[in-house]
C-alpha cells in the first residue's frame, strides 16, 4: 500500500495566478510547510498514486480553482480500504464557490484590475528587488463588512499551511483589526493590480479603566514574497497605526515563534537606534530612562520587549574581549532572567532550624545558577542574529 500514501505537504500545490501562463508554470507554484490541521498529524493522504491537489488563486481577488490529479486510485473492493476524501477534509476551510473548470478560472483573470483593497490606506513604500522597484501599500480594516469577510476567509486559509497551531479568526468580533499588505503590479494589458503579499491580525483587548492593549495574533508573509524584509515593514505599519492613539497602553504579541521574534527584535532595535535621544555612552552606563520613554511613546512597545531591546543593543556595544565588561553585561541579563525564580521562603522553611533552611536555599541557588547559565547561553546566539542583521541594515 506504500505506493498509495503521499505527503500532503508535497501533494498540495498552491499558486497566486497573475497571468494565464502562470497556470502551467511550475516556477509559480509554492507548497505548504505543514498540513496536519487538515490532513492529520502524519500529514499523509492515502489512496492515490502521483497525487497533485491544485489550489490556484487569482492573485488579486483570490478566486479559487481546485483540481485533484492522480495516475491511479486504490481499488476499494480489492483492498477493503477507501481512499481519503480530500474535498471532505478541505471543505471547512475553503469557499463553497470555488471553480473546477480551468477555462472559467482563467477567464476570471480579466476582472482582476477591478479589485481594489478594502479598508483605509495606512502606509506605502517602494522596495528595490533584483534591480526592479516594486511598490507596496498597507491597509487597515477596522469595520465588519460581509464582502471583506468572504475575501479575508480566502486569505486566512494560508495560515493553516504556514503558522503552527493557527486558528481561523471570527471577524464578527469588532475587536479584531486586520492589516493587509499589497504589491501593486501591472498585468499584461498594463492595468494596475493589487495582490496581497501578507497580513496581520490584531485583537484589541480591554485595559482598565478606559484603555486598550492590542495583541498581535498572527503575522504572515506569503512564501512568494518572503526574505525581502516585508514582515518588518508590516510590523512597522502596525506600530504607525497605534502610535497616535492615546488609548493604547502598549502592543503585545501572542506566543511569538522564533522566526517572528527575530523580525520583531530587528525592527525594535532599529527603531531604538533611530531615536532622537539615543546615546551609546548613556546606554553603557544604564542611563536609558529618557530613551525608553521616547521609545514607548513612539512605538507602544511593552516593557518586557523594551528590556530585551536594551539587552541586544548593550551586547552590540559591549567589548566581549574585555572580561570585566563582558561579565558585567552577562550579570545584567541574568538579573532579568532570574526574576521568575525569585521567591520568598516557604512556611515550611520558616519553621525549620536556620541551618537546614540555609542549606536548602544554597542548593536552590546552585540549581538556579546552572539554569541561568543555560538560559543565557541559548539567548546570546539569538541576540547575535539580530545584531548582524541590524549592522547590515545600518550600513546600507
């Protein structure tokens, strides 16, 4: 039966189709990083040989075409096992109005220039990639809209393939705010078109008594547009939106993965460097209160992330060849790492003879020191990645 088992990650073929030639162009295809939420933890599809599940979207309006190709299917009567019902597994995550006729789908491309972004334009910029200037715009959608909801349901299907343990959000809740980045390109007829390259979902939590605390839930740049610095641009657009809002306390992030944390650190460290009050000498002496105040006012960064930013910049300007200076820096970081471990003596310890309680505390301290060393040694390489990217960015 091995020949009838395929990886759902490689069987699923995705495309954002800009022109008819993309339909048959293998270079336009991209594939999921994960499919377990739809096809199970093993990420396998049973019952087909040479399986290709084509899920093609028109690049702007996201009209969907689905086609399932295979060279042969398992004989249910012979083996007593039915092939997986692929459409049944997909149905909860896709529009019921998808196309199954490729000619009808291709005809949809003629209407793509009529698609215009939803919401209000928040930001725009030009990036030079491969000696070509490309224009991008970011829009924020804050009000519920049935037409937008249908469109966004198409777009957010991509999180299933690229964000671990992701959820499809319910846009009926008015506390959700959506930020979508588009690339503006010209089609073969010279018409301007808007294709989504990524998006972020923000939930605005209530903060007593009359404030809000926006939390970044998801941030995704689609694979054809990754490794171009667009996630950093999108994050800065989110900051820009909330910077002038007096009711925002700070911006938090829901369970950031390592990759997003790296982008977040890079953006925040770069922004900190650009402060009017930024002063390396003052920072070395840990006189950074004025800088932190300006940083929080401009970018609404929460205190935990502010501390992380300071640690990264201090590592950047610390002379690691100077043993005393390097040890002083490590002590500064470990002090912060130790905060969660700090605890008061228990009632049982208070009831013990002083010598026994002291032995327990010393034993705990040794364990904590080892833990702090391990935690610090894991942290420094991630800081170095940020420093390297910042140095490249600042030298351009």
